C-alpha cells in the first residue's frame, strides 16, 4: 500500500508518485491536491488504482489525480490519462460504465425573491416531470430510427425534433455530438436498454438542482456566462443510463482476452484495453461515441422538460422564465485531443473518469463566446451544499491535459452514511435551511448526505491552488430532485 | 445443514463509492447462486409474490470470473425488465453454465446497480471453501 512517504511534494497542491515506485509503471502519478486531501485519500485504494493505471501501454506525460479523488474500479474516480493515439491503448475501465456522465448548467433572469414562494411547487413538478429512479423509462418514445439518429447525431436530433435551440448545441461540449459513432459497434442488448431510457435522470448521485447564484468572484466571466447574483440557475447531472452501462459491460468482457493477445501487463482485469488503432479499439471508440451522443441528448431532453416546468410555474410571475444553457460537459469520457507534452504536440486519447475538461483561454474547442475566458467548468457539490462555476486555465493545458475535478468526491461508503445519517432527519435539516428535496428513496438521500463527501470548498481550493481552474461563481441549492 | 456452516452465503464489505461483497460457497455453482442472493440484497429487490414461471439461462465464458460477471449481468438486465430470478438448479461444465430459474415479477428495486465489475474479482478455493470478492458499480 502507498504511504505518504512514497509521495514527493512538488508544491502545496502538486505531488508525485515517481515511476520508480513500482516496476512496470510507464509514467509517474501526479496528484493535484492539498496535503490534507492526499492524506485522506490514503485510507482507500484510490492511489493504488492510479498506480495500476500507469501500466497502460502508450501513456504519455503523467497519470493525473484530481482533488476529488476516491476509490473506483480500474481507474480511480478523478483520474486522467493520455495515451498516444498511434501507439497507445484505450480502456473502457478508464472511462467508466456511465459513459458521458456529465453536468449542464442553465442560467435564468428569475430573481430568488420572486421565485421563493413557488419553490416548493417547482420541486414537486420537477420531480413529477423528470423521470427518475431505478430503470425508469424516459420522456421520449423513440423509434429505432430515432435512436439510431440520436446515437449518430447526439443533441442535433433534439434540435431537429424541437427539444433544443441552436444555442443549446453551441454551448454543449463537442456541440453535443462526437463524430465516428457507429451503431453497428453496439450490441442489441445495449440498444434495447437505450431506447427505453432516453430522457431520464436515473438514480444514485444523479440529480436536477435549482440553485441561487450566491457569490460572484469574476464579474467579467459571470457576465459572459449570463450569471447574475441572486438569480436562479439549474444544474442537471446525468449520463447515458442503461445504454452506456451495457456498452461498457460488453467491451470490458470483450476485451478480456486482449491482455494475452497483445501481451499486455495490466494488473487489474477491469483495466483491460485495446490498442486504439486496432479493430477492437476502433470498435469501442465507435460504440463509446454512440453512448456519449446518447448522453448529450439525454441531458438536452431533460432540459426541455425543465424549461416547460419553469414556464408552467413562473409564467404568471415573470415573462423571463426562459433557461439559457451556459455549458454542458462530460466527466466520464475518452477524447482524441492534441496536447503539448514535454514540449512536443502530441495526438492522444485523453481518458477522463470523474474528471472535467477544463480547456484554457484561446482553445479552439471552446465556444467563441467563452474563448477569451476559458471553458466553463462545472463542479457540483454534494446534496445540499454549494456548487462552483469555474473556468479552465492555461496551467491546466500544461499540467493536466486540460482537466480538472468534477465534484466533491466521497469520503464515506454508502453503508457508513446510512448508519450515521437518518434520511428523514437530513431532509428536515435541509428544509430548515431552505432546500426543498424530492427523492425517490429516503435511504438514497442518507447515502448522499453531505458528510459522506469531501468539503467541496476545500476541493475547489486545491484545484485553484494547483492553477487548474479559476473561480467564477458559487451556487447555493434551493431545490434538489433525486432518483 | 446450511445453518451450521461457519461462513455466510455472502457478506457486504465497505467500499467508499460503490458496493462490495465477499461471496462464499462449497462449490463453484454455489458461489454463483450465493452471488445472486448478494446482488439482490444490495439492490433491495422485492418481488410481487406471484406465480413463478420456469426459465433457463445458458451461457459460455472463457473463465469462471468472466462467467460470473456475465451471469450476474444477465440477471441485472432481467431485473431492469421487471423480472427477479430464483436459481433452483445450476450446473457448470466445460465453461458452460446452465441455470434453471423461477421468474417472478419485480415489485420494487431500491438501488440501481450500473454494472458488475471485474475489479478485484478472483474466485479462489481455500480450505475447501470457494470465495470471491465482487465490486458493483453503483
């Protein structure tokens, strides 16, 4: 097991586990976190998992660990790795089962004071209108042709069918569509699961949250993003549902024989991988892109329902009930990108598992509106606590393949959380703080209790301290919908 | 006789983000049957107590771990379609699993399992008892 003495300090928020720590490591591990967070992460296997992940052939630079790190399976959550596009590998375990799980933020011109008397109604109607919970069917009833189009065209299907505006597409990462998606690479089982669930939230830590912009740290960036102090905003956290889960399951199984076929030395079967340029690697990329496009469209469909719900609740109070998309991003994904590594431009496949793209100012991939300030980075906190809106930085481009943290990160297991926290008590406490929660399961609420997670403010301070992101605004929750 | 065995069918062990079980059994097929019970325990699955319909799951896999992941994944899918399975006979021979099941409609599921993972899974036999760890993505 890794001990604190095995971790070399580079600066207050940057640490390294050197390549010499274990024979077979291809790159070192670089951890972006405070000493307190690093010491906390030693009580689980997350850094061991980071070390295991460095065995993946063709990795470049270093394996990055974000301050919200916690133990996952295969990669740790909060892990980022870049593998050479020509000679490296792609691993489904470095992307996760919920392919393109991500977050979007919508802004509004509705002031909290005007909204407050109707927030309880809003919570009830959002809960009613957004399908949530285990295996729930989605709002869209799709034909096979529709599903194929969603997988191939992502959010553009939603635009064509009246669920999106052109600006929604503009402000979604990759314009809501990753090229190269091919449904022929996907199993019939995955398709069957996906058709039923398009436009659904899911369960676990997925949510719809209405927040108030509590504090602004960067007036210019906030203005460009359309964020105004004391106005309502909405966050949606969901992914590719059973479709993505099945795609990942299929390929983790399909890749099992590849360890011996390609003579890889991978210490964890969950990290099985294929050379990116092999037929197996290309097939996975095509299938993963289908699931990613499905997830972009899924969050778009949920946005459409939420917009309708806002109109229904607030149209008598204001004519400014429209919700504008600030940004939509993926935090479980593999992306082909070009980065400057050791002074040389290299085309790599960046695996982000529980990590957010955080491209800095000037990046051509960032929408023109944000190109001057850097990509909006959305870091939701745990249930009932603050969330943060940030921007990506030049430092992130140099140090972390343009990546940052994606949330708070767990410190307590679900079982522990349920032992320590009573769901009913927590709901009451949050109600007293002015947070209306509607959830499918009381025990699910206890599992997601704030004390089960790291303090989001400390995680954000680490990311800022490491220079990966800059603060724009802090959000305070007022309505939470959970599956 | 079963109650006298010095180990449970399965036990839940702490995992920070997901769910983890240690499964015990006196034979390989028993490990599989107990893993189903453990997975359903995590899901908090409740059936409708209606008439049971007999069914069968047959699958092939290159090794025991892949077979276990595949078998549990199949049951996860059945649960998503509203069916709970009760395994009443299970044979494994030459990398082929043949399970006879009773299918009953699901009344409710408390927790969604996204996937059965290979992470840290290794079926071993120690002192005549088979055991393995299973980590589920929640």
